[in-house]
């Protein structure tokens, strides 16, 4: 699709001309360390999304989830995020090796507020650090260590607009094909019978149970 060039935002000055001044509180609330309130938020969070970029600027956002408090606070400037088994694409990890800048959004079920953390990351195999992330007798292979440069609580508007925690807004997962069906169609796999699809769906569930950690 070709956008009308007359309406393209050309630079930051052009962008800011469309909005009012930044609220003073939005500037003042940004910290360069984890204070007691940020620490309490991190301790309650079982889920985050981490944004990374490759050396050429290609962006990626990846979810991370574990029991609440899985993000370890090493000190007021340093966080540790365990890397759990996945599909071995290693998008986040390879991006960090190439470009350490990361952005993180931490979420607590039931909270409309979120917390944003920006900083620079390194990957570690330090057994003492990784032992802190043990779950079900499994220790991660790699940990993501984040040097915090900015942390602040984000307001509730996006979650309230989306009604994310509203039970009445929940959608039925069966309104779309299963993950296995979607991928089969996307890669052009041969059509499968309902029985074959059901078996593959169950196999995926078994894999989840066997390889979560």
C-alpha cells in the first residue's frame, strides 16, 4: 500500500507538532534504578515481553513467562531473566549478542498498570546466577542480565481500553484454527484429516508438558 506522502511524519519536530507538551510527571517518574516499588512490581510479575534489535535494526519482541518473581533483582541496577527451552530460533539471544539495547514490559495479571524497563543486556552462563532461576529441578542454559538505564510504571489506559482482564471480553480460542492447523496452512502442508489434526494438537500439548523447563 502506498501512503500519501503529504501526511507522512518526517522528523521528531514534525511529530511533536501534532501533540501537546510532555506531561511533567511523565518525565519525573523515570528512574535509573530499581526502587522499592519497582522491586515489588517485579516480584509479582509472572510475564514480560522483551524487545530487541539485530545489528541492522531488525526488531523483535518475545514473551517470557514463569512463576511470579522469576525476574531476579541482582542489585538496584541489574536484573536477571532466565531463558527457558523454546524453538531454538534464538531471536532474542542472537539480537542481544549483536545489539545489547533492550526494552522490557512487565505485566501482572489483574493489574492495569505495567512496568517498563530499558537498558543494555548481556548473556551469561554463570552457574551461580543460573541456579537462582531453578524451577522443577531445571536450571536454564542461559540467563539475560540487564543493566537498567530507565524504569517506570506505565499508566493503565491501554489495558483499560483493551479490557484485557475483563472476563466478559475473553474470546473463545476455538474461534480460530489451532496452532498446528495454522502452521500447516502457512507452510503449505498436505491437508490432514480431523483425526490426524486432533492427534497433532494433542502431541503439541504433550510436548508443552514435557519441555516447559
